[in-house]
């Protein structure tokens, strides 16, 4: 480990700081920003709690919450080791959407404790971004917090990924002049992202979806399915396929990899003509893009060094910006669909097989997503 390496130097001291929005240069400034002036604002909020939204930073503040159990491609590295990632997430919120964000790394894996901790700190925040919490606990934690809180709760590993995948698929179909209803989509990976992608594609009208986990195709009647996978079995695989990845990809139009595993090149040979492959595992895609391109007309990854990077930063800053601006108590399916359409429409202005989504650095994305989400709210 070379602590003088540029990467380590860039992270030294962290990537965030707080800043004041009012002057603190005189006694009068202090009396306005702090005591005695602040007491008048506190009393007003005590009488009408809705004023906390307009007279504190709560209206523009998101908590980025993790337990460090599913960090990037690193797995369960713990809360302390996850902090650089959460700082980075908070920096992206500020850079792309002007949203303030604070990393909260919890030293517990217990869903009850996580829910209790987030609920306890919620009065300080306008939204909760759950991050890098392993499945299947992440589903329970999000559902319980959404039921408890009157502010948006959004697990980005699920829904941010799903929104950008839908945007990319929308533009891939535009290029090929095809309809979602005619597709058979195979999703390899039944964790947080795989489940959310399945649900949003169903909402978007995709014809049939086949989902694989590490044991093969998920189907009704398969043993040892947890409740989340039982739900997947009931809503997918209408032709009753069984077997492994090869059987799942037979005549499939689209492959979406969110597994972190490996898909053999031979499995792609059974896909339909003009196939679409999104191999999204990071840093190593399920199948190398160069190999996938031999079998598919359109290829996307999660990496920045290949075309068509499907990156959550296209979604979550604008989604929270729009939700906060609308004062929305939750982020609905309609808001997610609107976000996906907004992302797709920006790339559609200059559409090509190697450009089905905008660049993560495109400054138009977050404002367009925010506007679409606010309107849908």
C-alpha cells in the first residue's frame, strides 16, 4: 500500500466538508444565526413542524445509509471501510444535483437495529438513500422504512440501477424499432438489482422475463426459494423454463447481467438475432464486452472505459432533486418510470449502438430527471 499514490492522496482527509450559508462576521450575525434569534425559529417549528422543511437544511439533505455488507464489488467490508464510497456518493449528490448528503455508516447488520437507527435520525433529513446493504435484508429494510417515514426512502442499488437499465433498454429498442411487449429478457442475478430490474421491466410492459440465480432459473415449484424469489417466480418465466443460464438464454432477446459471476460465451450463441447484452458486474463484467459483441448488436457495461456505461449517477441525483423539490413523501413507480424516460430522451438526441445512454458527466441529465420526477410526483 503506497499512501503517496494519487488515489490515496485524493482521499486523504475525506472528500466532504460542511459550509455555512449565512455570514458569521459580527455580533449581529451571531445573534441572527445562533442565539437569541434561532430560538424564534425553533419555537415556530415546535408549533408547526412543516416549517422544518423550509427553515432548516432538511429540505435539501439526504442521508446516505449503509451497513457495509455489499460495497461495490468488494462485498461485506464493514462500515468503516465503506465510508469512502458513501463520501463519494454524497459528493455526487452535490456535484450533479445540488443536493447535500451525509454518509451514515452503521455498525450493525441487524435489520431491526438499522430500521430503528434510520427512523431515529430521520427528523434531520429530507430523504434516505440506502446503499450497499446486502440482499435479501435490503428489501425488508426499505419496505419497513417506507412504511414508517413520510420522506422518500430509496435503495439505490435496487432502483437506481433499474431506472438506468430501463432507459438503456428503451433506447436500444428505439434503435432496433422493436416493442418491449415482444421481448424475452433474461436477467442473471436475483439480488437487489435483479429484483428491481425485473419489477420495473414488468411495469414497462416487457413480454416475458426469466431470472437466474446461482442455482439456475427461478420458477414456481423450485425448492428453497426465499419469499423474494417466490415473488419473482410468480411474476416471471411464463413459459415455465428450468435449467441453467444456457437454457435461460435460449432465444432470449436481451441479457441483463447483475450477478458478479461469469457467463460463458457459448451461452450467448443460443440468443435471438440482434440480441442486446448488458453485462453490468463491476469491475469485471459477466462476459467481456469484446466477446459479447460477437453475439449481440448492442452491448453495455457498468464500466466507464467502454461505451454505454449504465451508471446509477444518471438516476439518483435527479430523482432525489425532483422528489425534494416536490416535497414528495415517497418515490413512486411512476416517478421511476418518468426518470428512465427522461434519461432515455437525452441520449435519443444523438442515438447510436454505442450511445444508448448519456454520459454520466452530461450536465443535462440531473435537471431533466428532476423535472420529470417532480412532474410525476
